[in-house]
């Protein structure tokens, strides 16, 4: 209980911080103007002691995140539903980022059942998933870890967790610039890698500032649809990670009339001006933010719709697989109740910006 008031403040701050982060970091050109120092320094992040897979003690702030670009997720070794998916996803992210992981990017998986996950258990788990160097698995004190999750905005309270089923989320950030972005474990690995490896580095080489990060110029290759979405839409939308500045686009292609969607992507301003009922309702719901006319060609619109559709199907398939394994597991695994509400990030951001 002693943490509860801090915890609430923490959550609010995180929500704000995420909103700021999205605004600052995902508008690529604006990113050059990101703040020099982080408002969320040593006294925001709890400097708890964690123990890694080799038994080494590390302080969360001092040793793990200070001045670093990091990806942090929470998991537990005995989890059979979404954790394996998430770990496998992060393995792909690690592959895409290559040997930058451990050099200028650090990955951390922290157990939420520290009483069961000893360093040895975590080490076995890493071997099972062929985790490479630069990505550490950590255990510690249960209350400390709960506080950390709360501060990072990745804990919604036990009741919410129980009712939401088991989906996980993660946070990626650059401690020195104060950019923190919540991402879903269902993210496309290449997109996630690009958010970590490029967005969080403020595209340093591209805006021609001090060329400390030469590797950033190795642009991670995306498919045309992914790339368009990344450059034009990701600042306001997710596919499957919850509402952000604009609505979550999961299944939007299946659920909306294709012509309507095509017209909307081409001319959102005109449709709003013409008082199209769907557009007006959405606009009211996302008040304060207008979907801009991005001057997309017909070809680009179709590429984007194709991408959103494929991505939605991929995510639905993963969710289903995760749900199935969870149902099979019910009753066998008391840890099944340790769940996360994956959409939390997006909703928080939205709630706190008006
Ligand atoms: C500046 C933020 C912003 C950007 C950038 C943006 N959108 Fe939107 N989008 C919104 C908002 C906000 C809405 C809700 C309607 C409104 O308020 O205008 C919306 C609505 C939509 C909808 C309708 C959702 C539904 O439920 O029917 C689709 C589809 C969509 N956007 C796709 C895209 C795509 C694809 C891109 C990239 C090419 C994009 N948007 C770029 C903010 C944005």
C-alpha cells in the first residue's frame, strides 16, 4: 500500500510522457528539436536493484537505463501463452538490430514472478530462445518490480489484468532525451526495430547532427506498405496497439466500406467538410486531432490499405494462438492471472491529452 500514491502519480506522468514522446519522436523532422535533457531523470525511475541471469546485481536507473536507448518488457519463465510470442518477437527485433544490441541499444526482460524466476531459470529460458548477448533477463524483489511496472505505465492493477486476458506490452525509450514510447508485443518486428534503432536516435545521421551514430544510416528495409505506414501514419495510429492520437486501425479494412476508406485516405478534410457521418463521429471522438490530408496517390492508398489488412490478419492470428494456449492452460498454471492489458498505452495517451 505504501506505494499506492506514488504509483498513481507515476502512471499519470507516464501517460503524459508517452504522449509527449509520440509527438516529439515520431514526427521525424520535429525530432531534431527534442529536448536536450530528460525531465524524467534519476528521481522519476526507481533505482531498484535487479539481478541478471548471471547473478550480477544491477541498479535499474544507474546501470540499466541511464544515458541508454533501451527496450523493456515484462515476462515470466513459466508463462506459456503470450510470453513465448513476445520473446520470439523480441528475438527477431534483436536480429534486425544486429550487433548494435549491447553496444548502443539495450534490451531487458524483467520477470513479474521473481519468486519463481531465479537467475538460473532465466538463463535456461534465454538458452531456450537463443537470446544473444546485449539482452539481459532480470529478477528482483516483487514489490520493487511492481513499482517499476507502475512507473513505466505497464501495470494496470491486478483486477484489470485479470479481466483483460493475457496480452503483454513493452516500452522503448531513450533515457537521455526523455523519449519513451509504449509498443505492443504484437508489433511487426521490423517496425519495432526501426522505432528503437532510428526514431529513438532522432535520426541523428539523417538530420546531419554530430555523427556519433553512424549505424543509424543503415536503414532497416521495410516492405512498401510498412514503409509508407511507418513514415506517414505511425505518428498517430497503431495497428493493434490501441488508440493513439487517432484510432487503432486493427481490422478497419475488414470493417469499413472500401470506397469510404479510399476516399477518406485521399481527402479526409473534404469528407469532414461535407459532414460525412462516420468521419464526423470519429472526429468528435478524437477531438483536437484532425487526420491530415497527406496527398496520397491512389496507388499509395491501396498499398496502405493492403498493409493494414495483412497486418490485422497477422495480429488476429497471433491473438487467437495466444488465447488458445491460454484456454488450454487454464487451471494448470496459477500464473495465468498475471496478465497485461495491451491497449492500455494508447488509451492513456488519448485520455490525457485533452
Ligand atoms: C496527425 C495524426 C494522423 C495522421 C498522421 C494520420 N491519421 Fe488517420 N486519423 C487520425 C484521426 C485523429 C482520425 C479520426 C478522425 C479525425 O479526427 O479526423 C483518423 C482516422 C483514420 C481512419 C478511420 C478509422 C476508422 O475507424 O474508420 C483511417 C482508416 C486512418 N485514419 C488511416 C490513416 C492512415 C493510413 C494514415 C497514414 C497514411 C493516417 N491515418 C495518418 C489522425 C491521423
